[in-house]
């Protein structure tokens, strides 16, 4: 499989007054096109920091992050913003929907930055909302929908522009177990149908059966890599780093 994300010797050190806090300590990792990769670990393990580094939301203290041939670690803020608009979708734990906009308007929002005309982007947004089972909620605002419905809108917004990579930061953190399974089923189906790459940050064990690989982090380092094999019954083998 072809690598879409390449990370080499990645460090992130924060200054807290006179002290230094190391969030990432020399991470090396490759993620393949079409892979569902889960960054898994306890609070403070560095998983959200690693996702932010890959997405270009923060700059590393040291090291390299490439998405395809793009050196994310070197790009200026303006250039990395444009890159995200063209190639990346986001799903957040708190949904991050604009409360004054309808589901249709929220999903259509990323298409504005791609220069897609209003009539076309509304059709694309409506189609995507129907795909996630919200065809009857196009003109509802976030406060008129349940948490699970809001997360479906968030998923539709992330997928509507057909990005190469979807980043999901604790996407089921605010959901009950039943709704979590529904959302994970939906994300898995959409990613696999469109041959996209999904990078998920989670500490929820429900995510494991949906992942191709689980990257276990602790204290800013990769502790182990768990590969999920789908041949007959699901097998799981841990590969210690």
C-alpha cells in the first residue's frame, strides 16, 4: 500500500514557565492510503498532540511530517490552511457546528472555500446528509437535533468535499454506547467506500474493531502497534516497538 502520511523523529516540547513539558518524544510513523488508523492512549499520552502535528494545527519542535509530498512541518500558516481546505476533513468530539446555521448550511460551508457555486454546494450537501440518514433534517439547526444527529452532520461536513484524509478527534466521546456504534459503522462504511484515510484519536475501546491499526501512545512515545486482521474471525496481534 502507498504511504500517505510519513512522520520522522517528531518532537513537541511546550514551555510552562521555567519548565519544559515533552508531549511527543521522537515519534516515527507511516500511515497508508485507505487505512483507518487509531491513535490510542490515556489522557496525556500525546495522541491529540500527534493528530494536531499531522494536520498542521501546531508546529513541531523538531522532526518532519509529510502528507503525500507536502512538507506540513515547513509550510507557512497560509499555505497549510489552503492545504487543509483542499485535502482534509475534520470530525470533532463537540461537533463544532455553527448554531445559527441549518444542517444543510453547516455541511455546505467547506465547499465555499473550494469556490463551488451555491446551487451546486447545496445539492452536494443535501446528498451527503441523505447518505448519513438525515434527509429529513436538512433545515434543522443544531439545537433541534440530538447529539447523534449533530455528529452525523459533522461527519457529512467532513466528507462532503471528498478529502484525502479525515481527522477525527474523540468523535464518540459525547455519545452513548448505542449511538457510538451507529456513528462508527457510518464512518467505517464511508471511508472504505471512498478509499479515504481516517486518523482517529480515541481512548474508547469500541473503536478497535473498526481500525486497521491501533497506535498505542504513552508519555509521548509509541508504545506498541496493534494490527487488526480481518480474515474469518477478527484476529489481533500486538507488535511491540
